[in-house]
């Protein structure tokens, strides 16, 4: 080989060459210019099979979010149902009373208590970035409240929440208020490209913070099988099951991955690689993500989200 080729080969092996490009589609941020959508009619909203009604203003109250189906979950500790004003918003507002959350937040159902508490500490110290809301909450929450929330969500069984569909074309979307990805009102389709587009299965129900309806993650054709190979340890990664449990449902200390929100998984893999997530327990993940490209993260997330939690 000529020297130039050697130099190029060497450059390609340097760590910089392995850094993934930021997958902007996985980091939804409310768009400055919003499409025209009809204004709220002010009428109380309902949910199938629930006797409760809430107005839009009540639904948006982050210190008293709706609890459409009290029978779906054990009694919530006050920090989960109401938070602790002014800084600690109710966990149920974003993570829902059943913990499954929305695409832009996180599914916290059944996370190990020790892991949950360590994440709160990492947000507080700044070692884990990724959400201004979580940093603010973690800085103000008391140890007792954090433990009550951790034990509550740990007690909730994971449930299927994400349907993964491989497709060439996907509905055009935009990011509405609260970093929420929604179908664009012009109802056109566009090529999916190399993205995951995760949207509510039923937009009205998700906007009403109704935990009776989950999400659909549209992924490129072939992503699930490629992800399965990577998760099994092909392509230079370590088999995820070595640490996340044989069926990827987690262990007493390490969070499960099966059936988790697809874009959330991409965000965590990316932020672990970039160093934005660098908490007390992150070290074992660093070698795992070091050589992943954005495409690998997409494929891994497509497969993990498609698994039964
Ligand atoms: C305003 C919305 C919002 C509220 C309210 C909220 N969270 Fe979060 N939470 C998020 C987002 C967004 C993330 C994902 C951040 C990231 O990528 O690091 C998250 C992530 C987490 C995680 C990390 C999950 C994991 O798998 O590592 C924990 C733990 C958590 N939240 C606990 C809480 C607790 C406890 C409360 C209530 C005191 C709460 N959250 C309230 C938005 C919220
Ligand atoms: C050597 C052990 C180990 C292996 C192998 C491993 N992980 Fe992890 N993983 C961890 C630990 C420990 C954490 C908690 C990290 C923290 O506290 O910041 C974690 C966290 C994660 C998270 C964040 C979960 C959350 O709730 O925020 C994701 C996503 C993840 N791992 C994906 C993977 C994938 C995909 C693989 C396989 C390609 C894998 N891990 C292999 C140990 C491992």
C-alpha cells in the first residue's frame, strides 16, 4: 500500500472517525413555526371506559395531571401524583401513572430502585444531561420523595407500549408543544430515510395523557433483523444480554431494554457515546457504544422496542 493509503486507514481507525452523527430525529424539540391546528374547544375530554373528565387546562396541570384509570396502578405517592411545587413536577405528568411515559420522556415502569435513585443523583450532579426538567426536579426533590417514586415505579409491571412497523414511507410529522412529535395536519407521506419516527397510536388519547394507548415506532425496512444481530454481539458490540438479563428484561440492578421507547434508546446510546450521559454507573456501557454508528443505534432500538417487555 502507498503511504497515503496507510495514513487514511489510520485516520479511519481514530476514535473521532467512529463518533456517530447526532440523530436529530430522536431528539424532538418544539418547532418555532407550528402548523395551524384548530384551537381547543374548552369542553371536558373523556377516555374510553373511564368515568372521569378533564379540561385541556386540567390535563396540562403538571402538579395535578389526570388519572384516567385509578384501577390500572397502585395508589400513587404524592410526589408521583402531584409533585412538590414549585420545582418538583408530578412524575405522572410526563411518565404517566403507569410509568410508560411518552416518546420524548422515558418509560420508567419496573426500573430497579437502585438504578432509578442513581439516575436521580446523576441528573442532580449534572453527570447525566438530556432533560432540563429532570435536572430541575432532581435538584429539588428530597431523598424520601425520590425513594417513594422509585419504589412506586419499580412495583409496576412493564407492559407492551410500542408497536414497531418497518416501512419505506411514513406520515409527515412535526414537533409540537412539549417536544411532542405529531402527525402534520396536511396528512402527506414522506420517505422514512434513515430515521425512526415514533408517534402516538392515538394522538387524542396521548395528548390527553391517557395511559390506555401507546405508540408506534416506524422504522426502515430491515432494521429489526440488523438490530437483532447487533444486540446478540455481532459487529463488534458486546452481547447486551451479558448485563441486561438473558431476555433483556433487566436484572436487580440493571434496567431492562425489551419493549422500551425506541427513540429513548437511541438518545441514551448517543448520549453515552458523546459523554452527555456519564453517571456513576455508566462506565460499563462506554465500551459497548464506543464504535456504534447512528445507523447501528437505530437498528438496535428498532429491535429492542419490538421485543415483549
Ligand atoms: C416535564 C416532564 C417530566 C416530569 C414531570 C418528570 N420527568 Fe422524569 N424524565 C423526563 C424526560 C424527558 C426524561 C428522559 C431524559 C433523558 O433522556 O435523560 C426522564 C427520565 C427520567 C428517569 C430516567 C429513566 C431511565 O431509564 O434512566 C427517571 C428515573 C425519572 N425521569 C424520574 C422522574 C421522577 C421521579 C419524576 C417525578 C418527581 C419525574 N421523572 C418527572 C421528563 C419528566
Ligand atoms: C458490561 C455490561 C453491559 C453491557 C454488555 C451492556 N450494557 Fe447497557 N447498561 C449497562 C449499565 C450498567 C447501564 C446503566 C448505565 C448508567 O447507570 O448510566 C446500562 C444502560 C443502558 C441503557 C440506558 C437504559 C435506560 O433506562 O436509560 C441502554 C439503552 C443500554 N444500556 C443499551 C445496551 C445495549 C443496546 C447493549 C448491547 C449492544 C448493552 N446496553 C450492553 C450495562 C451494560
